[in-house]
C-alpha cells in the first residue's frame, strides 16, 4: 500500500512538471479511477447481475439432427456453445449482431464476402454486422460464438433457417 501511494505521488509530480492533463498521463502508477471506455458508461445499472453458470446447467437445444446449442445471455452480450456434426450446414444468413466465432474442437468452412475460409481448433473469426455468411462443419465441431447485442431470434426461437436443416 505504501509503495502504491509513493508511485501515485511520483506520477502526480511528473504530471505537474510536464504540464500534462491528469486523465491522459499514466507514469508508472496504477490507475485507481474507474475504467472508462470512449463514451461508454461503465457504471453498473440497477439491474446488473453477477451470474455464475456451469454449462452443464444450460439447456442443450437440438435444432436439427446435426446441430445443437447452448447459450447464456448477459446485458449486452451473448455466449453460445454450438455443437455441429460433420457435414452440418448453417445456411447463408446475416444479422445486425456482431459475432466472434472461436473453434474449440474441429473445423468450420465459411463462405463469406466472396471467400472460403477454414477456421480450425484454436482459431477465431470476426464477422462484421449484416455480412452474409454460411458455414459447414468439416468434422464434428464445437465452437463458441459471442454476439453483441444478443441474438433475439435465438432467444425467441424464431431462427427457422437453423431448425429446418
């Protein structure tokens, strides 16, 4: 604790000497102010809830014989665990949600923006919002998809393009 206050004193002294603004200078001191992100408020809202969820407690939804998923929804984000059997095809679609796909096991081939991209275990793909994309499981695959904002069609179970395969 004493070391931290000594570092803070040095940082403040350095700021005064250089004439820099406090909020833009970090001089070896640990910043204790609340984290701020380019215009985004990071204050907790009244309905902010800490949520611990083991995957084993999340419903495993069977969308078709080759496709299953689980998902957890936060305030402005969704995490999905998607299980695809070999040759499972996710038909071309697009959405306003920005996805990040991280392959835990297996491999997916994507058709996106005029390209074929194979994403294998340990690799990830970011897809801009509203960009049409299609995927096929080259082998049995487990992937984690992160969406922001959460997918309303998944939550409301109105994602027929996945259920009719």
